[in-house]
């Protein structure tokens, strides 16, 4: 049966009465703001947007959508770069009003509502000097980030975000409230460690936190032509191996207009080496000494609250975005050279970044059972297209795809799905692993047999 594109007035009135939050339909004041997402390439017009304030609101919204035969998309607190948070002519269950975060330092846990961002999470944890692996910017949504795996600056020390997932509350496609943890609904709990939002609407999650009494970072900027030496040096530092406290990456980007950046680098392509360090400044300075010996054009080495670093790299909303990634079996000199050469094709000046991250540490040592086949890859390359002019769409998308093609000789095959958009069923399968995909399909059939939650990296339910 085809979904409806209009909603009877009586049904809509009932939804407005049932919700503690707000309901928007086309023509309402605030509708256009409510349907706007981070990525300016996404322009969709849902029939109904239900901004929920409570888990009961989520149930009411889901049941309304099912009864009205509307396709249902779920919007968490973050970016939805691929546009999964919206649809045309359907219902959006919007969780952004549900963003409460409560840290419990006595039990070393934090409870996070489904619409919270990293900013909400990090600010709740910072007063107690505790943290859990978060996204690399403050505007990432905690829910989708964690359910997809959760890769960030602290992962080598604390593991992926989902490795620290202790419990989940969600609303299923038939409106039931379900709790999942290692003992209650354990198969669903397993699926929530990488299977994304396929199994229900997560209204809250409980995460383990870790002590983080000190934190610091070093950012060293080099002219673009010095990039191969800088990237190789960073690779060698990590492969030595570096202690798990070390994170960061090498990043080709547009030189920022900061006081520590020489004027001749501002607005031009530069190669940055970012070293994050979950420890004291003395340890950080010792770690970065080989990089400092390369005489960067600009350098900043400092201790800083983790929450502050999280905000420093935020990208502004309203830009056009196209991202992808390749996870690598290694990063030999030939791969370094190809990575650096492709930086020459980057559109500059824009917000586009050409990034390589180290994995390893607690990522590689984490639970092997979770549906995250990419976690054993030692390196990842993440072309991150961000631009403003629609005339540049084809150019930037082509550049991102070219980066992937360059890295394919060293590809591990698997990929972190949070880093990619709609790249086809084969890439989704690569992000989950073949055996995991079969097991996930069985979980999907148990909790969402009609594939209601399908505006995502979708896992189709197993046939009966």
C-alpha cells in the first residue's frame, strides 16, 4: 500500500493533543526551521514533524505514523549528513528536545537522552573530569554516533563509544518500550553495537565513563609541499607504537585565520598534524618532539579541557557536505604519497578536509563479537567534503570518490558506516560483515518486521 502524502485533520489534531512536544506541518510557522538539517544538500519536505519531549511522545508519534501509513524517519541530535533524518511526505520523529544528560561519577556512568549532542554529553562530564569516547566535534548526536560504533579522539584509550554502552531504552515499531542490556534482550543489545537505528527509536542510553583528569593537544601546521614528510612522521610515531593515550590525525585543510598561523598560510592549503593526548602536558610534549623537530610553520602545544577541544573543530551548519572513508590494512609510503598527492586537488578555500586517523589501541582490542568488522584496521582515510557553492557539487563529490579509489589497494574492505552516505547495499554489508548481517537481519525481523525504520544504513528483516 502506497504511503499517504496528506494527513486527515482529525488525526493531526489527535497527535497535537497527545504530544507534550510540538507538531509541525507544511505552512506552519517554524516548519522550515524544523526540517532544516546540517547538510545544505538535503532539502526534503516531511508531511509531519513531531518534536518529542518524552518517551511517551515517541510512542504516540510512531503509532500515529503507522496508523496514517506514513513513512517514518527518526532525527537524533546531530548532523544526519546523508539525510537519513528526513523524508518527503512522511513523518519525522524528532528527538532534539530530549537532550538531558546526567553524569553519575560515583558509578562512573552517564545517562544520555536520545536527542543529546556531544556538547551536552561533554559538558555534563567535564566537571567530574570523566569522559567517554565522543565524536570529533561537539555537534555530533550521541545516539546515532554510538549505535553506529562511535569513533573519536579518545577511542585508542577508552575504546569505541559502543564498547562503553551499558544499557538502552528504545521504542519499537509497534510502540513498545523495551530495555536492552547484556542480560535483558541481549541479542538486541548486541545489534545496537554497530547496527544503527534499525531496531527502534532510542530514547536514552547509559554509557560507562572513564577518568580523564588531564588532556592536551598539539597542532603543527606545515606548507602543503612538506606534507609527505609530516604525514610519514606522524604515521611512524603511531606505529612505533605510540601509547594508547595518543590520538589525532593528519589533516590537509585550508589554513585558518588564527593568531598562531603565519599570514602566508591563511586561506591556503596546509598539512596539519593533530596529536591528542589523554594525559599530562609533559607527556604530550615528549610525544610530539619528533614532529616539532621537522620545524613546522606554526605550532600549538597545550593542555586544554577535553570539552574545549571538542568545540574547536566544529563545522558551521548550512554548508554542503559529502563524506566517505576507507579503512586500511596499513599505511605504507606509497599510500602516504597517494594521500598527499590527492590533497592537491582539494577545493580551497573551503571547509573541506582530507584526513587520516590512527586506529589501534583499545579499538583493536575491543570486543570482537560486535558487528564492527572495521575495528581491526590500523588506519582510516576520511575525505570530508564541505563547501558552499552548488556549482562545486560535482567537483567535490568526484574528489571524495577519487580519494577512495586511491586508497583501495590498501583497503581492509570494511567501513565505519557513520562516515559514509548512501553508497549502496554492498557498502552497508561491508560495514557490518556478512555473518553479522545475517544475524542482524534476524534481530530486525524480531523488532521491526515491516522495516518501518529504514531511512538509515538499512538492514532488511530476515524472511520468515
